[in-house]
C-alpha cells in the first residue's frame, strides 16, 4: 500500500522503455521526466509489453470514456475553458 510518508528514494517505478525511445512529439519532455525521477533517487525499471493485442481499440475506448467524463462541459460549450487547447489536446479530440 502506498503511503505519502514513505521516502521517495524507496520507490521503484516501472516504465515502458520503447515509449521513451525514437522520434515523436514531446519525447524530450518525457525523457526529462525520467531524469527528474532518477535525480530524486527513485529506482527505475524499464519494462517491455509483449502482446499480440492490437491496442487501437483500447485507445478508442479510453477516448470514449474520457469524452463521457467531460460530456456536460462539452455540451455546454465550456470545453474551451480547459487549459490544453493545442491540436491533439483532449478538448479538441472530444469536440471531434
């Protein structure tokens, strides 16, 4: 069980290594997060997810679930008040 009273240096964090490799938008920011965690003394464990399952339907389900959570905000045309408004930001994906 997690306790906020635990020392940060005792944490072990697993991350999907392939996600932090290659060339994609914002990868430098994601890699910087790993560096911050390392600098705080957190033990990082690279993981690989080996599966034959196509993740695309799962992503669609997550988008639908997220859109449902903000349904009222979107219907009231208040989603432009959400902080992130860039091209691939959640509010714009919900509107689409």
